[in-house]
């Protein structure tokens, strides 16, 4: 599990909620994700995932994938956001 704050999360975000999301410690974000309160999306590349792993429960989407937007929308639609 990551031990540093989560810097970017997607979902229903306003400027205020996006700023607040940057301040959620990793352990709290993990607990919130397990309870379905937020989605953790890992937007790094496959090489980065191989080097350090994907956080448990995170949705990996390669930020360089030409279908990035569609994949992100699919995850959000599945979650009801």
C-alpha cells in the first residue's frame, strides 16, 4: 500500500473537492475506496506499474493510451459517477 498522500483522484470533483482530495492520506483513501466512497485511478504507464506495482484496489489506466478518455469514462460510469 502507498504510504504517501494520494495526489489525484477522479469522480465528481469541484475545485474544492479536488483540493481536499489531495490532502487525503493514503491509508484513509484506501479505506474510503474499500467502502466505495472514492475511486483510486493509477494513470501511470505500464513500465511504471511494473517497476512499483499498482496500489491495491486501484484502477490502472495508461495515461498514454489513445483510449484513455473512454476507459476513464467507463470506470466512472460503472461506479455511478
